[in-house]
């Protein structure tokens, strides 16, 4: 049985001072999944979060929460809670009072408040911290207090607006694991906003890639990474080598003056396309064994791999991630498999892209 949609946007437009921020956005979010809204600053991802929460109104279109239209429902009447980038904790209150704040506003009985606060602090691994002052908490602990305060209200959807951005790299990584584990344990819907593509890939069940007020592509992290729909997605999600080419026929593509076998089909003969090859899919080999001949220009050690930059005779730049060191100035071959080549059409919509993939996957 398919999962039930908990949030639906139908042709939603949002304008500020007659400037469009969201352009006719449509999507559905299912219950019990971890979603990420991913895109550069100003793309509209936080606006989507604010529309779901009820902090701002749509210029036009319809928004549904659990099947009920909520355009005119105020924020405090929606089963949604938000964890903000700065956590918005009250510095003059201790942990207990911060977590209990929303419950007190609802005039819940004191004994029930105590039970609920203890329950949610246990969920976020902060049992025993009830009397700790906020000023005495680390960044990661403050984030968990903010999450506990949100969970105390028993939301159906938890919205997280770049809550990891203020943390150092090690703590960010730890909190990614904690958030993902918490979502799975609770089984409620998380909607996470970030501009960090590694964060999105690591944590999400599904990602919405947003650019200039449009959802450019949606899908699982693996689908979006392996099959980017256009140059923006390929560049934004991971590192990419992108060159121009022509689709000669089904499963045959030409770029940098040579024809190669590939796994893409369903395009016009000799159609102009763009080619993506990920750096980790390129293998440095002897010139005679390579499919391309390049010269090694620079390399940097990145810890788990060397990042090697090469160029071909047409001055195309090729970035390779390899565990083996290269020699600057050497001529080498680049080897890759047909399935490593991803072909992107110009101006293809996500619906056309999905239909084309389904067509040749069924062959």
C-alpha cells in the first residue's frame, strides 16, 4: 500500500514586492520520511519551510497538511514545529523550562509537563540535564534541546532550517547521524533545509533540488547523484566533469572527438547533449590503455584520495579522484566504463527525463 501524503503543494506561488520567490511549485511529501530541500542561498527553500509552518502566506496556490487545506490556518493550529538555525532558545531559562515552554502555553497539567519533558529529553539523550543552564550547553546539546522542545508538542512534521550550520565539521557529522537515527526511531516526517550537498546525500530519503524558485529535480540521493537532469544539478550535487557532445544513436555518444558506448537512449540522432563523468569514475592508466589521453597539470592530497587535475588537447579540464599519486607533467590515459557516462539533454523537464529512463529501462 503506498504511503500517505502528509504535505501537498499545488501550483504554489510566493512573491515579495512583486518579485517571484517560488514559481508554480508542485510536490507531495509522504509520512515518515526524511526529506531535504537543497539549493543555493535565495533559491526558495526556506520560503517553502515557512509556508508549511504557516509563518508566511502563499501568493496563490493551495497547501495541504494531512489532506486538509491549510492556507488560512494559523501557525499555532498546525501540527508542525520548527527548529531554527539559531535554535531560538530562551537564555534566561534552563533546559526544563525551554522544553516545557510550549506545553505551559497550552496550559497542560504540571505533572504531565514533567512527564513529557523527561520523555523527550530521553529521546535526544539529554536525560538529567533538566536544570542545566542554556549558557552551559555545547552547540550540539543546544540543538538537541531545540529538537526536544519541538518534539514535546507532538508534531506530525518537524521542520529543520539549517540547524547544523553553526557547528564545527566533526560535530556536524555526529549530529547528522543523531538526527537520522532520531527520525527513524520516531517515524515522523522530517523536512531539512540545507545548501550543503554532502549533508543532503548523507541524511535524506528524498531530496528536492531547488533553483530560482523551481524544484529542478527530486528523488533519492543515489538517483540524483547518478542521474542528474542538467548542468545545475550535476554541478551542485558532488563534483563533475562536464563536456559538450552529440548523441550519435541509442547507446552511442560522441565527445572530445571520439565515439563511446554508453547506457543512455531515447534521444534524437546527432542531438547536442552534455556529458557528465564523475571524478571517482575516472581511472588513470597507461596512455595506450586509456579511452582519453590527457596531461597531468596539478594534484592535491585530500586525505582519502588525491585530487588530480588533467587537460586534453582541446583544453578540457578533467578532475580525477584517485588513491594513487600521479606525476605532474606526465601524459596518461583515462579509462571509464559505459555506465560511468551520463548524458544530459538540454532543457529536459523532470517528467520527460523520468519517462525516458523508464522507457529504456524496460527494454
